[in-house]
């Protein structure tokens, strides 16, 4: 019952956002019903569509998880985007650079390298926050731009596919491709497992408790002997690593190489999904599936109804707006309106 | 304040000596580098004013990026559709104010987490501007340059400062006006009081909510001016993601400049100079730095500067906290 109530706000928010999105389509002269029908038919009813939706949902789910871990520890990781790109590029490099490795070694290795590079980018922000007091929102925003530029340089320079006109790395080896399981992308199941693990850690372990305590009250954490600095760095390592893994799965499971244009915005979607789930690790699963489906079927909708796929971004923005603004609770007189404070100004 | 003045006057002398040295070596190149430093730096400085004004009155504003994007969007399309640049500027101003007033609604009235509120502004602006974006529109022209009589004839200073479009002059003047306003008027004193200690300001009879609204509206006008400058004066076109991270850089410049308009202007010119020098080195082929590395320079500098200066900069005390009127 409690979970049901917790889900009420996001559900109502999604309905309102879709309604407003429909109105905007109508103003543009398109038929919103045709558009939504095409969107949902192509995303969730055909077997190809479902596979595609879940494939698109996976990196969103994992980057949502990355942001969630940060929020739980009192850090607003806007840098999931940069960490994700670092992971995507590094794992793609590992995917094509190592040849003649058996699948059982190559794929885990490539994933691990993705995680490592994501963590690395996250750690910079974590260390600066813990030891120099630089706000993570600023550093992660800056790191996003730095990583993006670096990735653009590398994929258009040293790591560029020979003879290619556009900036992209060579295709990854067969042995680094994430396989399908029963026709569905394996990464998706990995994402669900990760969400469950993160949820379990926060519910049952001291580590999770320390993260949570630092997130809720730093001085209380300090008095109870938790090292706030260590936890801050650790949280950014985990958050960055998860985002990096999201990028790795995108490279190894969805695109098959690194191409800068394909990763645009995934990390920012992670923020929306984490806030939509109210920083509940299990809550990111349905949110990611919904938006993965919309992202995947966007082009179909454009073909069937003449609506630009950009509407998906707009609907995402509206969902975030209605979930976080205290409107719905007021309109529908919901009791369960506890908003987790995600950030704490610039000060600490 | 006095301490800052002595430091900055020392800095000014150093800058003048450096410029004089390069000017004596090559006057043409020095003038053009200084000119482009101003061109790169000014929009960032104007955008930083959005943050300074918001945060000085106690509202953290990470929505500068969205404010710039939306105002440039509205400015460009209103200018293109009406074939009138004045309407374009007005549109940009309204667009900027719409975004900051939305922030005021979220952060001041609804007391939302201000970082999330800013994130919403950014995501919403990106969504709106890409959904309603249409190709194939063009402005009738860009804002004309206006060489200030006499002043533009002064060597070095003339071409650098007095041969620009109207919004450059307006921007520079307004930045200085904001500094005067914040530190030398009653309005500024009240605003800063609301940003530092709202309950004291409240007991002294200042309406915290009203002043936050007014100042966010002015901040939005600064954002609109920046958007208008970028699209109507500097570039002359609009594209998806037009603001390209300038709002975030501005945020860093605000901190770099210690929430002080002149400080942020100085920081922005410093950034602009770094970029202009890098570009100049590329053109002359002295060094061959790939463009991405030049692009990331300001961001790296920001992190380095913040890491060094951290602990010494202090944000307005009440920035980030919604104001709850004490019940008595």
C-alpha cells in the first residue's frame, strides 16, 4: 500500500505530461492519438520493438541508478553524462583494440574498463568535494564538457576508424558484443540485477547506512564516526562507475562502437529517471523502460504521425516538472508528499 | 571591499603592462586578440549576472543555461518572423524573464529544492526549443555595429571597446550599473540582506518574497540580453543547443568572481583572453592545438581555480534555502 501511494505522484505526473505533450502536438497540427498509438504500438507490442525498448532502457536505467546512489549520499551528480561517455568510449576502445580474446574474458574486461573510466571521472569530483570543498554540481558540469571534448577529439583523431567520414571508433570485436538472452538484450537483466543489488545494499548493509547517513545529515554522520570524506569519494566512485557501466553497455550492447552523437543526453535522462523514482533504486526500472521505449519508437512516431521525436524530451521535462513540483500533491490531496532534499546549496 | 580594491588595482597595472608590452611588439595582432577576448568574454559575463543577482538575493540559479537558450530561441524567431530586430530583442528579454520567473515560482513560492528547480529550467528549455525549432528562418540582418564617434579613434582602446554592436555597450554599462546597484544603493543593500539573512531583512520591513521576485525578473532580463546578444548581434542564427554550455561556464565565473559583477566581468575577460590567445596561436601556426583542447580550456581552468580558491570563496549565506516566515 505504501509503495502504491509512493507511485501515485509519478503516475499522475506522467499522465499530465502526456496530456500536455498531446496538446502541443495538436497545436503543431498533428494528431496526438495517432502519435501515441504509434509510439506505444512500436515500443511495447512487437517483439522487435520490445527488444529495442529494453535495449534503450538499459543505459537509462543504469545511469538513473548512478544518480540515485549520489542522491542517497547527498551528492547531486549532474556529471553522469560525462562519466557515461568516458565509460562508453573506454569500453569501445577495449572492445576493438583487444583481438583474439575469448568472449568470456573480453566482454567482462571491456565492461570493467568502462566502469573504471566512469569511476575515474566521478572520483575527480568526489576528491575535489571531499578535500577542497568544491561543489560537485560545478565540477561535474565542467567535467561533462571536458570529457565530451576529449571524446570528440579521440573519436575523430587517434581512435578514429580508418576511412570513416564521421567521428567514430572502429566496430568492436564479436567477442565483446553483449549477447541476447531469449531474444532480449542481456544488459537489461544485468541492469535489473544491479538495481536490486543497490536496493539491497541500502536496505541491509552498514555501507548503505553510512551513505544514507552522510546524505541526510553530515554532522550526525561525523559524530557517529563515519568519515564523511571517505563516503563522499566512495559515493562518487560508485556513481561514476555505474554511469560508466551504462555507457559501456550502450557501446557494447546497443551501438557496437563509440560514436559521440549516439550518447547525447543519456546521463541527463538518468537525472530525470532518478528524480522520477524519488531516489529509490527499484523505482528506476519502470521509469527507464517507459523512456527507453519512447526513445526507441520516436522515429516510428515521426513516420506515422509526423511528430518530431523531440517531443519525447519535452514530455520527459514535463514529467520531471510535475514530479518534483508540489502541484500534484496539492491538487489530488495526497498525503505522501515527503520530498527528499537532494542538495544543500553551495555551502557544504 | 577596500582589500579587494587594492588587489584589483595591482592586477589592473599588471594587465596594462602586459598589453603595452605586446602592443609595442605587434599592435595589430594585440588589438585583434584583445577585441576577440572581449567578444568571447562579454556574453559569459552578462550571463554570470543572472547568477549573481539570483544568488545575492538567496536563490541558487543553475538554470542560466536554459534561460540563455530559451531567450535566444524566442529572440531569434520573433526577430525572424517579424523581420524586426527590436521585437527580437524584446522577445529575448521576455524569454529570459519567463525562465527566471518560473524559477521564482518553483524556488520561492513552492520552496522546491533549488538545484532541482534549476535543472528543470534547463531541461524544459532544451525540450521546448528543440520541439518548436523550425529550419529555414533567417533574420533580416544582424544588429549593426556602431563606432562611437571620437572614442573609436583612440588607438587600441577605440577598436577594442568602441566598435561594437549596441548590445555590447548596453551589456557593459549594465554590468557596471549592477555593481553600483548592488553595493551602493538601498535596493542593493536590501537585496544582499535578503540573500544573507532573510529573517533580519524581514523584521526590518523588507518583503523577502517580493524582492526575490523582482530580482529574479531583473536577472532574467540579463539572461534575455545575453540571448539577444548571442543570436541577434554576434551569430545571427539559432540552432538546437545554441547556448552550448555558456550558462554553465557563467555559473563558474560567478563563483570565480566571488558573486561580484566586476569580479565576474574580470573573470570572463580572463577566460575570453585565454580563448583568444589560443585561437591566435592556432591561426599563426605557432602551436597546433586541436580545437577540442581549446574548447575545454575554460572548463579545466575553472576546476583548477576553484580547487585552489576553495574555502576562500563564500556564497551568500541564504542561497539555496527557501524562506520560511517565522511564526510568532
